[in-house]
C-alpha cells in the first residue's frame, strides 16, 4: 500500500478531499439459518415454556434446554443457564454467591455500567479497581490493593476481546477466600491458556446482545462448573422464592427471584449463532492482522497488546496515543480521522466510578450498613490509568459495528496514514 504524503493530499478537516466517502457495511451475523430457526418456533406455537413453579417447565422449553446443552459442549463447562440479557446474568451471578448488604465486590472501572450496578441490586458495595496499562483489563495489583475484610468477590471483565490475567487473579481470590466472577460479554471464543475465556472462574458468562460477536437480539449465558451456584442462578432466573417444594430448600435462602427468562425464539436463534462463533472469531482476527500490518509504522501509536498465553477476538481494536511523540492531542487526531470518513471510531471508553449514581452517596446507601462514608470514595483519581486513557490517550475501532471488508480495511489504513503524515 502506498504511503500518503502531506503535500500530496491536504486533510479533509483543513479543506482537503475526504478519503472515505461511502458508509461501511454494517455487521450482520444473521442469515437464513436463524430465519428458519425462528420460524420453527413460531410454527410450534410455543414462544416460551417457562413456568414459575416446580415441575418439568421450571427450566424452560425445548429450545432453551438445547441451547444450554450446545453451549456446555462448546465452552466445555458443566452448567449453562440461559437468561434474557447478560445484565440479568450478572445480577443472578452476584445473587447466587450469597452476597449480603454491606459486602464489597471489586470491579474494574473500564467496563459497561452493569458490571457495577449488578452489585447494587443486592445492597452490596462496588469497589473500583484500575486497569492494566497494556491489556485494559482489571489490574491484579489494583485488586490486591482494594481487598478489605469486607471483600467477598471480584468481577473480572474480559474487555475488548481478550481475557484478563485470570491465572494471577485466581491466585489472589483463592488466597483471600474470595469468589471470582467473570464478565466475558465482549470476548466469547477467546482462549486463555488451554481454556476459553470466562470458564476458569467460579461463575461467569457471555452476552448475546445485538452488537456482540453472536447474538439473538438480547440474551445472555451464565456458565459455571459449580452445581450449587448453577442451581441458585436457575432459581433467581425464574421466581425462585416461589418454588416452595424445591428438592433443595436450603438453596432458597436469601433468594430473590426475577423473571430473567429467555424466549424460545431467541434461544433458537442463539443456537444457530453459536455454530458461527469460531468463523466469526477467525474473521475478526484476520481484520486485526491487516490493521496491525498497515498501522505498524505510525509513530506514537501503540497497537493492541496480546498476552503470549492468550488470543484476542477483537470486539474493539484498542489503540493508545503516545502523546509525547505526537504534535497534536487526541481531540485533534479524532476529528481529523472522523473528517476523513473513519467509521466506528471511539474516543475514550468508560470510567464508571465517575457516573452520577456513584457520586451520590444516597444511591448506594451508607445509612444502616456496617461501613463509614469515609471507607468508600469514588472521586476522580482513584483509577489513574483508566482515567488518563479515557481523558487523553485511548482511541478504539469498534470492530463489532461493521463487516470491515478488505477494501474498507485498506481505506481505514490509508486514512490513518494520511492523518499521521501531519503529526
């Protein structure tokens, strides 16, 4: 690919011609297989078979049961529980481990809000940890710093498509007798060591939301090798407190049941999507490989880091700006790339400890619980790496948003090269 020279083509933001004119093709993993699966359910007349009481259909209908079996085989886990969203799944995971009011759960700040708000559902306290400066995942060193006598769990997020340092985090949680929950919403199919990301925690799961690698519109999969936790999440999913004739009445303790039930149409679609996951992952890795080659020689631009024991499935292609090597700040670079027609571009990501809900003490209830207001502080400065990246240094390409055909990848690379010729 030819290099773009500054004198040959002025920037679009400074009056030059726009490099990318046409909109990219939107990502779409739905095909005729999913249409046939949905029609199969419609023709059956059974859109949901769940019954909120003891009996055959407490666990759902045929499509739900088969989706769970398919996912058990794919991810090589003992138990899968399908739910209507991964937000619901996170709430169920926290409830299943027996969290009580006043307990603390350590979560990363660089993630979607549900990773922390699921803790609030059980009147527990999210404690925010910083991120690893290379992978963007929760930093094990920050976890260790945040542990107190009230810490009962860690929610480790596999962000952007790569597993967190699960081996080190597992050592920390085991040493401190803390439960480990994983949130692998963005990284289904990623490999960590010799296992799939998310399968080496006590409990965790995946998202089936519409812009994930695979989806059924809205949905989620809880996974665990712990039968007791599986039983409790099934109870939470389907009005568990009403199952007064449970074979395991001790499991009803501290259960608040919800309607987190996935429909039969969504389950049927998810079954077909699961068959496609491996090929989708391979294509994402091909796209990232082409970007790696095309962007490799741009000064001051750090490409995605991949741990040697892991693979990356690229929900987001995360970049860092080394501003001391560049003549412009991120805002200028972002606007210049956007003006050239770059699509799917992100400027910053998330610092959820700074959301309004965590800036209002009333929102997480200090009155009546066994901790002091001074113990928990969500002010700016507690997660310096994540804050700096969000405010100044992080750029991302949302590979989840578009098909990124080869011609479009070439256009992206040319746009970056064109902008970088001015830096």
